[in-house]
C-alpha cells in the first residue's frame, strides 16, 4: 500500500511517476516496480497515462486519489520531512501513551489543484503562469509568470521561492494567495544559484533585550537551552 500511495503522490504533485522512481525509493527491482504500476492501473485505470516523452506515467484529466491523502496539509508535511508516504494517525491513541494537544490555527494552505501545478513546475523546471493576490496590488489577483525553485516553511505559513518575470528578481510568494496556477511547457531560464538571497547563509546572534533585568535575561536564555549570553 505504501508504494501505491507513493505512486499517487508523485503522479499528482511531481506530474510524473516512473518505474525507476519506485525502484529507487523502495529499493526494489524494476520488475517489482512494473508490477506495482500495472496493479495501480488496474485499480484506477483513468488515473495514469503513459507519456513516451518522459518515459513515465502522468496524471489523467480525471485523476482522483484512491490510496493517498493528497490534501495540501498532508502533502506539504511530507515534502518538508522528505518522507515517501505519511501514515494516517489514530486520533484515539496517543503516541507512546503521552497525551498531547495543539493550538488550532486558521488554515493558510492553497487549493490542492494549485499546489500540484506549483510542485510540477518545480520538479519539471518549467515556468508557471499564476494569478496572485498581492498586498501591494488591486483587489483582483494579478497575472504573472514566475519560475519557482523551492518551497519554504517559515513555521507560520508556506511560501514558494521564485523568479518573477514581472519584477526581474527573486522573491517569496505566499502559497495561500495563489488564485490559480498553470505549469507551462516553457523551460525556466533561472535557478536557485542565481538567487543570492537564497544561497547566501547569514549567521545571526540573538541576545535578550538589555532593558530586562539579569534574572529575566537568564530565563530567556534557559528557554533556548543555552548558558551563554548569546544565541
């Protein structure tokens, strides 16, 4: 079942799934991977279409998820952790018997169809035509061509890092602000190596506010597991 979930995830979000993808991901033979693809096609005959130009299967127009949860919330967590598949947790049982609780925040995720176009653009190194709600623009979303190269999770929301053909620079685009997206056939002309702000690593030194008394400064440093004056 894990391999069938992987087939579905890759086909939908990467835009193509090949026999070698499955064999490499699960350390199985090409013959076994071929059997998986054949079995999947028998279960969901309209989901995958073989495309000779990419030597693999692409999602059909009537693609529907059968084995995997392809919601953006699940898919993005898989991408972030670099997992092959994500198992469904049993909410009635706490992990290791330890109860946990989390704060429910408003969803800031894109539509599944939009995220799929963005990830296919990244995987295929193709340009992306988008309608995007910008805080500096009018009420209606603006149309633009971007060249995305990476997804970014700030801990509070997801961005895509991309070159903008409109402003001739690299910038962050918030995933939840995309109204529509379409992966084009045109190859990108940029990559992350040209994105100076992306490839340059800057080390920051953080310190408690000097106006805090010594005890409060010490408490803040303990909060970050350090006995030094800087983080």
